[in-house]
C-alpha cells in the first residue's frame, strides 16, 4: 500500500529554519506531484508547496520567498526547506502525493514556531 513517511519538523524560532522530508513507498508508479499542505487550528488545510517530477513548483502565498521545495526522483522523496520562520507558520504539516488521479496523505507532523 502507498505510504508517505514524513520526517523533520518540531520546534523552530522566529527567523529560524526547519526542514521537512517525505518519502513515498509502496507503489511502482511515480507520483504526478508531491508536496506539503498545512492546517492550523480552526483553519482549512492549505497548500504550502508542491513539485512535479520535472521540477515545476507551486507555493502558497504566505510562504513564497521563504520556503523551498525540492524533489529526489530516484528516492521518490521531497524536501521542504523552511526559512525565515514566523509564528503563523505553526501548523500540522501533511505530505501529499498525487498518483494516477488519487490523493495520498502522510500522517502529519507538528511545526511550532515560537520564541
């Protein structure tokens, strides 16, 4: 079965950096896109960043210029480098993969930005 294994995250300071990684397993199909969404308490889940195998990226407005997503096609993995962190980046971050019209989600990892 398809699995998305997330790693990284935790507690970060305002102005600091954190890194998230996500590895896809359990399928021989390459993902059409992989990325990250986040959900803060009382808010809807929203796009953070996504990337296609050929490197096309899309970013949510609040993170443009601060976060960078990259893909390792050989490992079916994506990385999210988060810089210039803000308290409003606090949320549960979910890895996402789109494969043959189906959406798959990781279990989520908490990111807290606080001094």
